[in-house]
C-alpha cells in the first residue's frame, strides 16, 4: 500500500509558475515510477510527466520545455515544476505511483491548478 498526498496547486496568471509536490508514504521502497496526470471535466485523465527510480523522464508534448518532473528518492517525493503556464494547463492534477512487479497503481486526491488568461 502506498499513500500519496499532493500539495502546491493554486491559481496563477498565464506565464506564471507553480510547483506541485507529492509525498509518498507506506511501501515506498516498492515504487518504480511516479507520475503526474491531469484531468478536466468531460475529458479523460492524461499523463503529463513521469519519472522512474533511475531518473528517466517522459513528458506530454504540450508541456515539454515548460514542465520539469523530479523524484527525490530519499524523501519519497515527486515534484512538478510548471513554468510558462497557459490557460489550457488548467486542470486537476493527480499524483500517481506504480510499484515494481505489481499491477497496482496508486493515486493522490488531486490538486486544482487554474491558469487565467
């Protein structure tokens, strides 16, 4: 079992920055990949960025060059630095963790990010 708690959402004007953090607890030693997803009403949840224990990252094309994901293995946290925010980045952002050799996936409660024009 892994518990995920997000923080750092809020409202910002276009061009601004926000930093999301996600703290993991529980069976964190088994975490293989951590990620940030986002969802807007009426749309499917989409993968924004992910990072594995080795530090390999992957990003949604629309956020490349603007967002940076990082994992602190010692603190069991994953952060998402979001720069040059656009109104289309407005969504509820969810932290996610996948475990080694397990089909289980874990989600945080979500944090709202609102970007105004």
